[in-house]
């Protein structure tokens, strides 16, 4: 497959997996901690605009829970991030309406005289009825009719602390003019597959020791579906007839700048759990579980979660890499991929040879870990392969921008503004012939101290000459940075040996003299 098409296919696949929440991304930094990564106590504002403190899962616990529950969520046809709703159908006592709903896989609430809430316009009588309700009842109707989505979980309560039934929403809101049985006002309905209707499950502690209040419908946001499944498992309650797939979907957590975080502070006790032998899996006999300190819940890392850490090998903080992290990760070196630019030429500039030559020089002057990555020239390649009429001109503009804004500043940092070494990387030392001087990026000029200060200057130095360097102006119209031949001369020995056979016209070698 062509490299460009392959890259497009990979990007398409990556985006689809991100949309499915199977790939997630986080960046470590010095302030990042356990609370953001695993779980922690955080301050939130409730509906009454008061501050509440809740234990919330971090990105690692969320993706671990999703990976562990991927099969049950797929089997139940839940959303990627399902919301959990409390509902009381005709109160908490036994009811013919409730039994009808359970048998006919439907959920229903009253206040049907509001009319069809899916319609933009309703009759004046219906509007007047709705406006006459309390704000709590209005909110209940609005949430039931427009906020509950297919794939959400519905918990029907039997008391202030217990639930009687668990269901999965299977479709959109429907208004039934005739109502249900003898209750003409029970017109607002949702299709629900009731999985269990004979429960007496206490969810008080799961709900942060908070009673289930009188309001007919509202979201339960103090726990996640993973917490609920864990409670069901703890009470040996199965969701019945649903068969689970043989294999689990894989999940990936990408940690950028993994070496910049304080690993002990971020992972805490979980650093042991990410080892393959300690993962939770069907055939793993050494699965290890810990009790999380904030929530008190048991936790293990599933075997279908993959952790990828990225870092820059040239980063000086690499030397401070946590030993525990080194032992638990495989290290895969990503060196510059020159083959991406094979046969790619911009205005006569061979991108593969350009990057290869500069990296050879950097490797000799510094080390191989500081070579220029292929990512620097990807924008040039994209512009060249765009298929536009002026693609080559756009690619050359991108190349100039890359040198101005990325490569030259990076070389300054690498060599601590030792401009002689920067000249060596750019091949300027090879362009000292008078015919090639116009292609020099960094000009050097030597001047004696006596010429600068006069005699008897009294400076105690080992040399009597000072060499100064001048970087060519990027913005000047006649700048060397606008000359394709200057870039060619970085790597092209034949150009250096035959300077008379050069021209910048369309970036091609002709018999005209240099200008």
C-alpha cells in the first residue's frame, strides 16, 4: 500500500477508536497526580449551587473499568459512557402500572396532560398545564423525555435505599395518548429492556450514603456503571440471559511525556498492578487486587488495557527516569524514518538526502539521540503530495518555515549557540569558494582585536582574533533561504565541485552560470 494511503487509513482507524473511547490520551507534568490519574476527592457544585465533595475516578481508573466491563456493556448494548437514571414508576409500593411496564418492556411517568413533549408546538391548554407544574416536576418531565438516551441504564427504586429493577433504554421517547391501563395520565414512555425486576438491592453506600429522593426521575451521578456492575457481582446477581463475547475489545491509554511526571506520585500502589503477571484476565492465576484508599473499592488492571508512553530521547530528564517504570515497560526506539521521503524532491532538493546528511553530522557532533526526526519534514511532504497546482511551491514554503521556526532554533539549543557547529551541520564550511558564497546560511567573519580596539588593549587571550557569525535574514527578498540550491548544497557534492553548473530556476541543474 502507498505510504500516504496507509497513513490515511491508520489515521481513520485511530479516529474511529478514539470516537469509540477505546483510545484515550493524557500528558504527564510535574503537577499531575494520583487524584487526576486514579481517583480522588474533588469539589463539585450541585443543583442547589452548593459545594459537594465527591470521590471521582481519574483517566486510568475510567479506562480500566471500561476495559474490564467492555463485554458486559457490549452484551447489554450500553453507550460508551452510559448515564444512570433513577426512576420510580407509580411510587415505591406494588403497582399494576409498574408490573405492566416490567412485562411490556416500557418505562412510564405521569403528567401526560402536557401533550407530546417531542413536538415543538403544543396546544395552549397543554402549555398552561405544563407551566402550572412545580419546577421539580417540570425538570422530571424534561429529563425523561429529552435527556435519557438509548443505551443508558435505568434503575427503578423500591425504597429510599434499594432498587427493584434494572433496565437498559432501547429507543426514543414516545407519547401514548391513551395512557397505560386505567391511568390516563401515564402517557410519557420509553422503551426499556428490563433485565431484572425482582431485586432488593441496597445501593445506599454505592450512592455515597445518600438516600434516593422523592423526585420521580433524576441522574445518579455519584457512581459509575462499573461501580454498579461491581456491586452486582459482589451480591452474586447476574443480568441473566445475556451471553458475553468470547474475546474482549482492547483499550489503549497513551501517556505523552511519561518521563516528566512523578511516577510514584501518579501511579501510587498501582505501579505493581500494570505488570502482565498481575493483570486481571481469564487465565491469569496471579491476578492482584488492591483496595483504593479514597473509595475503598477493590481494583485490578484488566489484561486488555495497553499503556503506551511516549518521550523524547533527547530530553535531559530521561536520565531521571523512574527505575520502576523502566522495569515494567518495553522501550522501543523510534529513529528518523528516511524511507518516508524516498524519491521526494522539492525544487531539486532531495528530502531524503537532506535529512540523512544533516543527521549524520549531528550524530558526529553530538549523538544519535539528538538527530532530527522525520516529523519535521512531514508538513513539507503533505504539501508536496497535496495534488494542488502549486504543490511544489507550497512544499518549498513549508521547508523554509521548518528551517526558520524549528530546525535552526533546535540546532542553537543543541550546540548552545556554537555557530561553527551549526555551520558544519548546514555544510556552510564547504561553500567557501567565491562561486558558492551566495549559498552560505551562516556567514563567519574573523577580525583582529587590534583592529577592533586598537593596540595596547590589554586583553589577556590565547588568540588575537575574534570570529563572529551572522545568520542570513529569513525575511529578505534576496535571502539565501529562498534559494533551493542553498539547500541542495547541504548534501550535494557534485554541486560543490561544479559550481558553474548551478541555477535556481525551477530548482534544476542547467548550464547557466550561478547568479
